C-alpha cells in the first residue's frame, strides 16, 4: 500500500491518514534543528509498515530542508541506528554536530 505523509504545521507533526486513523510523528523546530519527540501509530494500523514509512519520510524531510535531527523519540532513534545514511545528520549519532 502507498502512503502519503502530510506536514500538519498547526499541530507540529507529520501525519499519515489511513482507514480513518491517523499515525503521527511530532516535532519541534528551532532554527536549523528539528527534534522528533514522539511517534504514534494506532493499534489498528500496526504491522503495516507505517511507522517505518514515517521515520524515513521525516528524516528525508530533514535532509531535504538542511535540518539537523535530534531524535528524542526512541522509534526514530532506533530507525537511525539501523539506517546509517541518516546518522551523519543526527546530533545524537554524529558528535561533530552541535
């Protein structure tokens, strides 16, 4: 299934809408740093790859917008742990970033 991600700037979160449910990844933006604070996928959408889709999408958003990432959310941090292409952009993984 193809998903689309929406940046809900009013709620400061990225959202995926599916079957009447909303999965989301909350963020805080401060200058050139985006902090991902919480990711939630409703149990009804669990096991469909939505969490991983969102993690990739929000990390690609950071790269595309020249933002460094603070992955406070354990899910986003774990995704970065498993996908080294995002580690250079993560303040928690790349000690050369501040």
